[in-house]
């Protein structure tokens, strides 16, 4: 029964930003679960290396692509259509941030962040609907999983203003598209990760014990945490879940002093 409910074997999965960090963690879990996985990233050498490494466990193909422009979105759509006649799971993980003081924050930093974190997500989903609709049924719908952040939920106390705003927007976009696409047997949900060891979260990567001390269960996240959550949302186990964003943060946002503690981390390190 468990194997049937959570089964993602042979599912066709696309993970954007899948060459490193959280994206790679997610891709690895799906590959090891028997899915056909495609990963994308801007840097061709990195995505090729990751795809080669993950191919030791199963099926993984890397596609070099930059989703920060509409040209990049269109290119990825063409590439996926050249490989597959349908897409079962789309995981929108590619993201960026721009850190600068409020008084000097530039327009280019705002546009770069919103273009990748929010605009490209909307149009990639829009343009992949035909491929996701192709094999979807009411009993076995296709799934979209948007990777947001706890920074879009309630902790927004550092100087990447468009990052926190775009992630909050992504959570609301998940709700609105969940309502629209359910009629096409495409279910849209999201995940808001907390502290995971990635290039975007240097504290969790370089000082996991220090950062973990401020998390209620005393550690940073790992691939089982984020990958398992994605498996749940990609499988039949979540077929009654639509438009939701699951917080996966070890309880960070559930404690009232979480934001205050995060402000003091830099002093600790």
C-alpha cells in the first residue's frame, strides 16, 4: 500500500536549478526513486557533471538553460518537448537573490530576482501545460511543485528585498494556479524550505552546527527532508492537496522568536 501511494517510478520529472543545492538534492531523490529526471542550470559544465553523477543511480539528463529571460523559457520548453511526449512533475526550483542596502538597492537587482523567481515560473508553467496535460487524469494528475522559501512566509529580516517579496509572491501564485489548473488535472503546490546547506545559504553550508542551534530540532535540512516532501507532493499521496505550500524548516517559523534569532546569527558567526 505505501509503495503504491508514494510511487514515482517512471514519472517524467523536470527540476529547474537542479545542478546543485536544493535542486540537486531533489533530483537525486527522484532518480533513486526510479523517475526519469531532467535537470536544468545556467552553467553547462556544472549541469553536465551533476547529470553524469546522478546517472549512476538511474535516469538523469542535464539541459543547459538560463530561465531568467523569456527566450530561456521558450528554449527549455522546446528541449523538453524534444525528449518527451508528456511531463508528470515540474519542480520550479531555479532562483536567485541580490543583497544590497535599502538606500542603494538597484533596479537591475530587483528585475533580475523577480524575472527568475516569479516571472519565469509563471510562463514556464503556462507553456508546459500541454505537455503536462497529455498524460494526466483525475486519478493520476500531473504535479507542479514550486520551491518558495520561509523568507516568503514570515522571516524577512535581511537585505534581499526582492527575494523575500518574490517568494511571497510565489506562494500566492501557487494558490491562484492551483485553482486554475486543477480543471486540467494538474495540481499545483509548493514547499517553503528553511535552512539547507546551499550556495545561497552560506551559513547553513559553512556553519551548520551554529545555525542548527537556533532551529527547534537542532539541525539544518538534508536531501531526505526536501526530497521526501517533493515525493509526497508528486505522488498519489497528495491528490487531495491543491494550492498549498508546505513549510519544511525544522520548526523555524513556528517559534515566535525565529526572526529575532536569525538577526543575531551574523554576530554569532
